[in-house]
């Protein structure tokens, strides 16, 4: 599996777009245009984009609140995402769900998540089970966090996936914190991936800020799953570079830790590689950023021009007809 | 006698329906199995999942034989993990599968609670993706099975928006409501009554005979008093009504059948007609389905009432094991008669 | 504005109590913290547990500063595992510890559901071992926090035998009921209302001022109509009652305060006195606490009623995020006024 | 840690008593004097008795439905147990709970279990946490099964115990089946104890039908826990020699498997050892059995003479006062 120039260029677009959209959200929240919560994913660009890029169109993916990149790669338009953040009728959930929650669209192979972490890994296993039952060569991929890893469901799902040998890949985004809780208070082991052995599935640790490393590990796991080789657990080491949500100044994070991870910024690293390969210059980067800002301006204009849902529609859509 | 056999002296047989059609005489349990078999033959997307439901045929043998006909890919024995099971069912439903999940006892549904009330119940509201899934929950008491194998915990789900809840009381409804539940594009909790598994027999129409979700059934008409109930209490209420008739009273029995959404029209019609209502269920009293039925009547049939709206329910305690305790806990014909006579005399 | 700050334009201040005693002016949030601090100083067995409650001071900063005073052995930051947390609390309670467990939001209580409804709720009934444990559940909406940070899911627990459930609506009650909850030898779910955290201020008596579990509070007396409610809706009902008074009506407001066991005597007294009852809560309507209140009145105050028992509750949908949707979902003074006027005109 | 003659003699009494009480329950059920369910624990005598015997009086133990031996060792009188089975007011739960459920008595350091497996391991962790918070040199010990091991709570609890370094010992009784479900459909690993590594705690596998092996492993784990060394997971390999409950003819168990394990009967093996040490003869065995039958006759007479609870008391004891 080779990291082609095209692949890296594409990744660069998605990662830049992810970060810009994230910044845009923060900006809109500061301006009180997004009310309620907002989750920044800064630091997660490589892992979410790389993992999502290994999937085929027909595959299914369950991103969580820091996987903005995966939503974008799967084809969810920033318009719909910004409209979602702003609670508009044109948002992914039609104003029913908040911020990143419930941003699902099965036509794009995206499962919308609920707060109760790590719920979507369970659903994803079920999707993979359907692929297997129907004999379809498709793969499902789910993200969860170091906090979510402590939940009983993480255990039940990994075991389930192993017992049924499901075509599913689990990406654990170990970003050092679950809200204010550091790893040392969450678990007494170094690598969450080591738990894979307890289920009889391969487990591996990758540098989650290295696009290529995540892409290659996930690519192989996806290929194995598709070929009937069963599930894989991949742990990507990364860092949540902002507070848990926008209100959190993360005073509890030691500045040195942030500094260390700042030096490993996934976007900077990818851009270094692109420059080494001669695929990026200051000018082309500036062009890309401008293009993305235009895209987001347009998306934001769309979202802001969109109506709020009618209050009287509150009881609609509880049941499918 | 053990749980899976039931504890019943006699088997009650329901009368054949007045009008024709091909029917067979089935127990309540056989009717459930027949409903699953019918749907599995008709729709290859229907898949069963649960603990010990395959080779073993289920703790109560409800799924017995189905693995032989449909294979292990459609009758799936799972690890002992209710939460993963229900989440997996949600995922299956996203890909066109129609999972029918068996909880070994309704009591264990609390172990998969999060998946039901947080994910399945809200999903369509939130992002428009339906969750067609049926959860079979063998519930209720009378079998000396103690606090963890006798629960009637349906109110948790009746309170939760986005779910449907059914509770058949006859073999025909058991089959017909199961067909509807499996076809419904929403998550349906199907409460089946273990007590009736082998103690109730009745005519069950063959073929594609769905019983619609949301419609109560008037099991007996009367003028003076309405007994509103569901599940195993329907038979108890019918017995009480028959006794009262011999005493010269005209009592009707409304079987709710669907607990969410409730058939408000039928409830109000019964209340308006009779002016006196006694609501009966095994489930714990406070915030049970009976409280909602009472509240609906108190709001919607207020002007027609000739007496206080009465409730007879399991007291607010776990279901105890020892026979003298359980016999007081579970409302039966005698207790119903007492409460009904009080109300008739009002 | 974000969740932890609240979304309120103005802060409502309650009047000082008529009769004396040492009181301080505290917000609802400060009163909860003060209640914990008081109990922790008084009883070394009181221990707090939860996600991010220590160093961080909790998602809403309710426990801020407590780890500095009481140390990490008594203000315990836990892994993100609600089920293990509540089970651990049960075990702690068996050894004389009085755990106070914080759910980060009431919405996550479903993740620890099994431990509460199956183990904690039934244990004393089954083998006589008390489970003194308090679970703090920051609930309810109005904060634009969406379906998973706005739930009012108290009815699940009001239905379940063996639990107690409280829902204070004022700073004084927040402190006083917390003291009672921690002292109670039974599992108590303490629903605190996030909306009131910083938007409601009032006098809070100092010292050992427990508010007994099981007693409602008549917040305002009136003759024509009783508004029966709890939580953040108490203020909305008081506002509505004040408006109605200006229109010449005499309306009383009964604050339930304890949801399990309900203060049936106070409920019936209000209903008998006024003859007209409007029950108001944010929680979903069907099988909510309001249905039980209505059922109690329909049985126990039937002869006194001058109108249908009315309910105004959150509709049976998840709590939506977008302001126009949430504003319709959450009953507020305007909707209460409409319903009250209908009933007064009846 | 030496297996003294006295220790073995004592163990022999408890294991014989356990089996005899189990047989008595089966007999009473066949006679329809116990109604509802009955769980046989035949095959579990060594593991439950050995583990319980390692505890001090002040320690706490959470037996489950096949740990009859542990209840007895902790001092629960057969009278109360038989009265429980018969639903009498003098039974452990006063007729409120069924068969082995809810047989708790904190004055004996016994936690009563609920059906929802493996609930009591969570409670036991909490008890151990109390010991630690209070600085008491006490240990808590909990049993769970190969089926229970698949539940999310098993994961949450093991992780919890490791993070807080609690003085707790977890005994997983791997008896090859969970109801009708064989190990291969429950998990894709050979040893449940291998999961301990994923929590950062010691995990070991022992022969669950060898009294001495279980005793020694548990003894060391208990000592480590008491000394502040944190939790241990011990997996005892054993076999459920009867159906899941009395109604289950376990047609799904291959006869050869039963035969293999029959040859490893824990009681027979302990008696062989006793004979080798000259501590048991045919006569002394017969004497012991007779003595135990007398004890159980007396217990049964007590239970059968005991009243049922009054129906009118059904609403009593919901709340502690
Ligand atoms: C079951 C559950 N409990 C509590 C919460 C509240 N909560 C939201 S995010 C979070 C931390 C999650 O940490 P992690 O899984 O590591 O993801 P991260 O936010 O670090 O990406 C918590 C405690 C939740 N969402 N779900
Ligand atoms: C959460 C839960 N789900 C289902 C059941 C029903 N059930 C009772 S025992 C049992 C099998 C338990 O197997 P295991 O844990 O291996 O214990 P064993 O009976 O083999 O000793 C099952 C499925 C239960 N008790 N708890
Ligand atoms: Mg994290
Ligand atoms: Mg087993």
C-alpha cells in the first residue's frame, strides 16, 4: 500500500477543510451564533481523515464528536454541517439534534452518534453483521475514545465482533483525556490496543498524528475485514488540542504536554511531507486555504440563510411511517 | 414444575371466532412461534437473535425448531450481552435486516436499556433513519419465579418517546401483533406473557393476519362498568366479569393490546359509555400504564364519569417469590371482584 | 453561552422567608454545593464520586472546591463508567460509606440503569440490607443542549419500587433535600435542574436544615385552580399564577418536591379545595409523573372535581435542540396560561 | 502456603456438605416441594469452597448461583438455605427472593446476588473500595461465570478495580457453558484470565476442580490484595455437571465432555488426596456422610416446619427505615 501523491494531496484538502471548518465553528460560537455546545477536534485531523479515506463508497462509518474529518471525507457537505450547528431546518438533523450529535446519513454511509459513548461502535458491529449475513464485501468502521473505552459496551462490542468475525474496524482515538480525566485515572495500562488480545483480534498502536501511519494500518485492517479476516482494533495516539468543549479552558492540561503535541500537529506534518515531495509551496497552500475559506463562506451563507424549523413541527418525525 | 413448563393446573381454551376463515388451535406460545415462522418464510430479511434461542430453542422453547428450518444465520445464538445485542440489532436494521431480539426474560431488558431508550427510540426523530426492530420480552409473573424473572417493566418504555409497545393477551393477537411489530419501521417492544405460554389455547387465523398496532379490543361489552386491562389480566378480568354477570351486572372488558401508542379513542369510548372504570394490571402501580389510562379518562371523559377512576395494580414492591406473597402481589379474579363490586356499589 | 454557564438573561431572586433564622442568599447551584459541604463536614462517611468532579469541579462546577477541602479520597474522580460507578456506590454503602454519585447529566443515568433498578432498588426488600446512596442527576432542558443533555427521565425511577426520587425547585430545598437524601437509608435519585443552577437565587437557611422527603410545598394558595408541578416549572407556574391573579383569579401552586413517594395528602387537599387541577411538567407526557398525579386525584378527589384534570407536559418526543422547537417542547408561562385559562373557563 | 491436614479435612467437610445440600435441593424439587427453579452446582465444590476458605472472618464475599459452597463456608446455616429454597419466612430472604438469589447477609460478609450477571462483582469492587478508603486490611472476593464475562459490567469492574488498586479478588468460574452456550460462541479466546493484562492486573488460570490449586492461587491473591497489591483475576477451569437449572436436560452437551469432567470430579480428587495422606477411610467417609445427612435432615425439618410469610406482609421492607 503506497502513499501516492494524489492520495496525499487529497488528504491535505480534507485535513485543511476539517481544520478550517472547526475554526469556523469556534468563530461562530464566539459570536453567539452557535448556541449551546461546540466541540473542537483540532489535533484529530489525521486520524479521522485517514481512517475514513480507506473506505469504499459502499462502506459504512461511525464518526464521533471529534471526527469532523470523517464526515467530510464521506461526503457530508459543510453547508449541512454548518446548518446543523446553527440549528437550522437544512441541517443534518433538521434542528432536532445538537452540534455534532445525530449527524447521520445512511445514503453517505454515516451513522449519527448519540452522547452515550461509545454507542456507535455497537451499531457499527451490527452493520458489519448485516454485511456478513448478506455476503456483501463491505466493511464498517467505528471511532471511539479513551474514555469510551472504559464503558461496558466497548467490551461487549469487541467481543461480539470477534465471536462473529465481523468485517469491522475499530479506531480508538486515544487523545490523552476524557473531558478532564487523564489516561492514568481512566486505565492502568499503556495501550488500549493491548485489550484486543483478550478478544482474539489483532490490535495495533499507531501514531495518530501521522496521516500515513493511520492510513496504512487502517487500510490493511479494512482489507483484512473485507476478505473475511474479521475485526481489528487500532489505537491512534493523539492529543485533544482544545478543551473538551468550547467552554472548557482545560486548565488541567500541563502546558508541556500541549507543547509536545503542538510540535506534532498532524496538519503541519502532512504539509512537511508534501513539501518534501514537492507537492506544496507557500503559494499553493495559500491558494488552497483561500479556496476553502470561499467554500466555507458559501456554506455559512447557506446555513445562515436557512430557516429554523417551525416550532409546530416539534412532534413530527418521532415515528417512521 | 419449572419456569419453562409453567405452573398451571388447567389450560384455558378460547372459543372459536364466530366468523369463518382458516384457523388452528394453538397455545399462546405456539402462536408466537408461528408468527415468527410466518414472517421468516415471507421475508428473508427477518432474523432472530438471542441467548440460547438456536440449538436450545430458547429458555421457554419459543424458538424451538426454527434453527432447523432457517439455519444459524437467521436464528443467531449470541454471547450473553444484551447491550451489544440490541446495538447490533439497530445496526442490522440500518442495512435492511429485520431483527427480532429475544430477551431471555423481560427482566433482562434493563441490561440493554441504553440502546433502546437512547439510540433506537430517538434515531428517526434525530436524523430520519428508521429502526425497524422487535424486542421480544417475556414478562409478568404468577410462576413463582421471583423478583428477577417476573417483572412487568413495560412502563419504562411506554414513557419513552419513539418506541412502540405491545402486549398481546390471546394466541391470535400474539401472532398478529408479532407480525405487525416485525413489519413496523419503528422499534417495538413486544411483551409476551410467560404465564399464558402453555395455559392459554385458542383459535389462530392462518396466513397474513396482522393485528394492527394501536387498536384495543373490546373483549366483552357491558353497560355498568369497564375493566381496562392487558396481558394475563385480561383472562382474570373476563372471569370477574362473568361472575359479576351472574350477579346481575353488565361489565365490559377492554383489552388494550397496544400500550404505546394507547388507543385513546377506545379507552374514552368505554369510559363514556359505562361511566365507571377499573383499570387492572400486574405492573407496579405508580406511573404504570394504568396511571396514564386514568389520566386520559380524567381529562377526556370527565363529564361522563359516575364514580372515581379505580386502579388495581401490582403494589410498589418487587415481585416476591413465596406463594402467599406473590398471590397477594398479583391481581387476580378475587381482587378484581372486590374492587369491581366497590365501584359498582358507588 | 455554554451549558455550564446557563443561558439566562436574568437571575430570579426569591424573597427572604417571613420568619427569621440565619439564611444566606445562594444560587440553586451554590445551595447544592453547600448541602454537600455541610454533610461532608458533618459526616466523614459521606463521599462524592463522579466523572470530572474533583480537580475539574464537575461539568457544571457544582463540586468546585470540594476536593481542596476534603481531598481526593472523598471527592473521587472516576473512569467514565456509570454502571461500575453505581455498583461501586452500592458496595460502598454496604460498608457504612454514604456515596453521593454525580451523573454528569441526568441523561447518562440510563447507562447505570441496571444497577439502580435491579440491585439498589430491590436489595432491602430482598435481603434486608439497606442501600443508602444518593445519585445526583442534573436534568431538564431549556438550555439548547439537545436530546442527550436535556432529559427529564425521572418517571423511569418513580415507577420502580424501592427508590426515592426528589426534585427540588428552590435553593433552600436543593440544600435541604440533599441533606435528607444523603441521610436516607435508601437509594435516592436527586434530580437537580440545570436551568436553575445560576438563574435562581434565594435565601438558604444555614446549619442542619433538612427538608423531609415526601412532603410537597404549597408555594401559593388559591381557590379556583391548583397548578401541581415540580422543578423549573414551579417558577413558570408561579409566574402564570401571578398573571392570573392580575386577571382576577385565585390560583394555587403546589410544588411536589418529592416525586417518590408522592405527597398524596397534599395533592388531594389541593384538588379537593380548588376542584380544578392543571398538572405541569417538562418530562414527556405519557406515563410521566403527571399521569400518576392525575390518577391519584381521579380516584381520591373525584367528588370534588369541577373540571377535567388537565396536564401540560413535554410532548412525547426527545427534547429537540433548535430554539423554536425546544421552546414549543418546554412548557413555559404562556402555555401554562393558555391551559389554565381553558380550565378556569370550564 | 501449605495444605495442612486440618485444612484438607475442613475442606472435605464443606465440599461434602455442599454436594449433599445440592442433592437435597434436587430431591426436594423433584418432590415438588421446591417450586420454581433450582440450580445445581455439582462440579463447583472445589472452586467455591477453596476460594471462600482463603478469606478471613471480616472479609466479604459475593457468591453466585453455583457457589453454594461459599455460602456454607461463610457460615450460612443450611436451615436458612433450605428455608429459602422453600420460600419460608425463616429463609435468608424471608420468602422474598427465589432459590439462590438474594441470599445475602452482611453479618456473614455475604453479598446476595441478583439475576443480572455479573452484578455482584461490581458491588464487591465497591466493598473493596470502602476497605481501602477506610484503611482497613480487609479483602473482598467475587465470583462470576464465563457467560457473565461477556457483560459490559465485567469490563467496567475489572478496569475500575485496577485503576483504584482495590483489595479485591475476582474468581471466574469457567464451567464451559452459559446456559446452552458453549465457550466457542461466547468468546474467541482460550483463557478469560488473559484479559487481566488489558487492565494491568495479574491474571492466572487454575484447575478449578483441584481444591489445592484454587486454594493456593486465591490465598496468594488475597494476601497480595490485603497487603495493598491490588486486584487479581483468577480463572478456574471447571464443568457444570448438571443442566443450567433443573429443567434443563443439557442435551446440547457432548457426552464425552461430561465423561471427561466426570473423571475429574473435585470431591473424588480431594478424597483421593485425603486417602493418600491417610486422613480418610471408607468408614470415616461413611461417618461423615451420615453426619451430614443428619444435619440436613434437621435443617430440612426446620425449614419445612417454618411458616410461609404472611401474604399481607407483601408491602413490608421495600424501604429501610
Ligand atoms: C456514557 C457517557 N457518560 C458520560 C458522558 C459525558 N461525556 C461526554 S464526552 C466525555 C469524555 C469522552 O472522552 P473520550 O471518549 O476520550 O472522547 P474525547 O472527548 O476525548 O474525544 C464524557 C465524560 C457521555 N457522553 N457518555
Ligand atoms: C444479564 C443477564 N442476561 C441473561 C441472564 C439469563 N441467564 C441466567 S444464567 C445464564 C448463563 C450464565 O452463564 P455463566 O455466567 O457462565 O454462569 P453459569 O450458569 O455457567 O454458572 C443466563 C444467560 C442473566 N442472568 N443475566
Ligand atoms: Mg479522549
Ligand atoms: Mg458458565
